[in-house]
C-alpha cells in the first residue's frame, strides 16, 4: 500500500492499539501492537490519510518558510532589514577588506572577487551587529529618558532563547536579529527590558509600565511570537552563545 508521505513502522510489544502519530519533525509513525498484523495497521493508516495530511499541513504552516541557510552570494540572496526584505548583493571591488553598505534599495558587500563566501557572510554579520548596537543605544537612550530610568551596559548577542534580558545592574542584552524585525518590534523589546529595571518580573505592574510607554505593545509582542523563530534562519548562528543574565522568554 502506498501512502502520500513516508511512514515509519514500529512493532510494539506492549501497545494495545494501532497508533498513528506525527512528530515535530514531520515523521509519520505507525505503531503496530503484537496482536495486529502489518496489513491491518496499514489498512488503518489508509483510513486516516486525510487526518495525517492535515497534521502535516499544520506543521508546515508553523515552520519557517525555508530551512536556515547562509547567503549563497549568487545574486539571489535577500535579507530582511527593519521588516522589509532587501536584496543582498556582493559587488566585486578592489578593496583591502570587505565593506558593507546598507541602503533602502539593498544591502551591498564590496569585496575582492576572490573573497570566500564565509568571509563575506562574517563581514555582513559583524556590520549588522554594529548597526544593531547603534540602533539599540539610540532606542535605549530615548526610552530610558521617557521612563526616567538608567541603563548601564549594552550587550549585543545572538541567543536563540531570548530577544533580550536585563540585569539589576543595568546591563541590557539584546539580539542583533531585532534589526531584521519591524522597527516597532525592536522598540517594544527595548521598552520591555527597560521596564524590568523597576520590575524584575512579569507582574501586572510590569505590564502596566510597558503599556504606559507603548499602548499597542501587544501587537508587537504577538509579531515576535509569530515570526520571531523565522528571524533565526537568516545568517544562522554556528554556535549558540550561553544565555546571559536573567532569562527572558516572553512567556
Ligand atoms: Zn520580560
């Protein structure tokens, strides 16, 4: 019997029923108890093909649009910049060291024609991290001033577990990837972390302060929940940095 998806069959000594499950990676598992035959199990699966297809479609909808990958530097690359996808190009130039130019029309890396892709990508990422730092400093200064709060140190990192964190000593850590999100999302995370200075929790008083500074914050929080994971497919981190200061998972 042919199914429109690959199936992993598992004989199970203690299972009481034939069972179909679709795991997080999209694998369809068919559990066959001792008292059932393979043919019976497959017949059962055949009667549930539609159900499996619905589960697989749900998984696909949740997954980022494509698997994460580094730029190919073949002229087809794009990169989101403040919420807008821009073309990412490599312009061959006789420069001693690669340089990056970010404009509304696209992101361009100027580098010699024999530059390795890895160096192009590394140069781009460092430039984006520098940009993220400038943007974050600007936001922190503006918002802290409005809130009457003081921050001390800024760390720009690339952790997958959180977009930002804030320690009691005024150290604010932020992901450089916020630069890829719409500007209001970046601003929301900055406000969120600053509000942790007086409220190191997610209490109603904390959220009250966030709302005071940004009445429509829920929209931007929702954006992160929905699209945040997708931001990690761009320029994927090779190694994940250990979680600094206090975890902030935006439960
Ligand atoms: Zn928080």
